[in-house]
């Protein structure tokens, strides 16, 4: 599980990278070493899905460190080819939203207009919302992936693929958003707890109380996240305008996301040729890097410019895309592929089982320690001589061992979930 700070930073960078477009207009574009601090970054997309649509404005404080600061107080609006205007409202610093009633129309073209608090007038090129192309199927199969070409070392896992319906346009350009959901479990169930109110009838277990039905719900969680990769494809040189088993992401069997059940939802967007070329350039650029976007991924020009100053560097995109109904597939690690660690090995956090230490810990605990969780667990007997011997003990367990929410998920099973 990534730390929250790292996750937020990576997600912001990826959202900006995935949706940026390439301009067809010939204009001045500086070398990387000319890009300076306080560069405006624009992040927004419009589609035929119901609104509201969101545009995020920020300033790059440090190009190398990918540090962002919200651009507040701007006047932001979306304009169609007929001059109709949709105003966006700042709902939080740097975040601008349309009204929920506003919905873009396939075949129409839209552009973004921004007037910053400092009176910089920024405008995107018009982008047409292309007809949406349906997904025929999402699938996965067992595959191997080379991780070291020198030694021919490979890992086994699932390769996910997507196939589209047949397009009416022989030159159809697509990209994919992937949202994954997986089930995971806390290592141990809560059997007893202590919240500062002793249960004197339970003298053996240090005056703890029996777990309730609520505590049982903390064992299973579901986590939903954006797959931090993006995929594009063009049908331009296909024998027919149809995508067949285009590879998406690969997950190795050792990944714990596959342990109890895994699902991925795929959204397929129809975009302009310009958008496709831009996204492909980003993909090629990323392939050459050892890490995913070690600095802001703006070496490729977007579709935004300063109306009054062609030398002003505007980073980002404004995308228009057609989307059809998404599709979902489920997977689970095949039995026997990855052996589970011995059940007596504790890897989830801290625990205490010695009676004298437990007594002291419970008696000296204060409100900041509550609630405290306990269970009967099996561990290796540290006093055993001449081989492995196991013992079952009453133990205090840290919250990370017994409360699945600690790792970022929720206990509410998704409506779409199918038990694996």
C-alpha cells in the first residue's frame, strides 16, 4: 500500500499526463531548460457523459520536483463551435466545475477559455467529440513477462486485454482508462477488545470485552484505484477498424491484489488524431524512463496557448472524448501458483502475548490507545528446543493486523462485486 502522500502526488501527475493533447498549430515552444517556475498547468476533459465536468488549474512551483500550487480566482468557461458558453465555478482552490445539467454532445466541438487572476488569457484549440465506439469484450489470460532480458528471468501473471466493436470510421483513435477494485482481508479477526471499560466477569483475558458484530465487519475490505498506466491504439492500419485483444496491464500472480478477488473496469474513449499522437508521444517518452514521470511530463506540446503572448508556456491539455458504456472483468489468482506464508508468521504489525506485558499494557493504557484489539493467535514457541513447535496464545494485535480500513479500503462491498 502506497503512502497517502505518494499516492496523491502520483495520481495528480498521471491525470495530467493521460489527458493532455497535442496542438497542430505551429508556434514557438521552448526547450526544457527554458521552462521556468510558476508555469500554468491546465487539467480538464469533456465528454458525452453527464456532467459536471472538472478543470483543474495550478502553477508548477518546481519543474524538477513536480510541485503544484492551485491557481485560484480564474474565470473559466467552455465554448462550443456555435459560441455557446458554459461557465465553470471554483468549488475549491484551483478546481472549477460546470453545472451538473450541462452535457456535451457527440459531433460538437469545444474549447476551453481561462482568464487568470493575473489577466493571462489562455485558450485551447477546438476539439470535436468523436462518436463513441463500444467495447466488445474485456478478457485476461495467463502469461509471462520478461523482467530481466539478460538472464531471461520472467514472472507469471494475468495479461488483461480489450476488444472493441467494429468502427464506422477506418481511422479511429482510442485510449483507455482503467479502474481496479480488489478485495483484501485483515490478517486476524478481532475476538476481544478494550476501550477503557473493564469487563470484570472476564478475568482471564485482562478484563477485555467480547468483540461485537461491528468488529467482524473489519475483516474484509475493498479498495478501488486508478491503474497508473494508460493505453492508446489506432485502427488506421488494421484490416478492419476494430481492436482485437489489445494488451492492457499485466499483474503478476505474487501481487496480493489477486489473492481474494480482483476486478478491472475499462473505459474506452474515442479521441481525435491529434489527441492520439500526443498520448502516444507521452507513452514513448515514458518508455524511455526508468521511473514513471520522474519530472513533469510536458516535453510534448499540449493544445493550450496564451492568446496574447506566444512565448508564454502553458502546460496541459483540454480533451474532448466520446465514451460508450464501460465493461468489467473479474480475476483471481489460480490455486497453487503462489504459496501462502506459514500461518504462524506475523507480518502485519506489532503484537504482545506475554501475560505480564499484556497486564501492564492494558492497565497503563489511556484514551489515546483505545480501542485495543485482541485475538487467539498461533506463533512459533520461542522456548522450544530441537525443532519447530507452535503455541496458541491470547495476544494484543496492532490495528493494522485486524482492521482492514487501515490500508485504505472500505468495508462496504461494491454493488457490482462477484465473490470469487
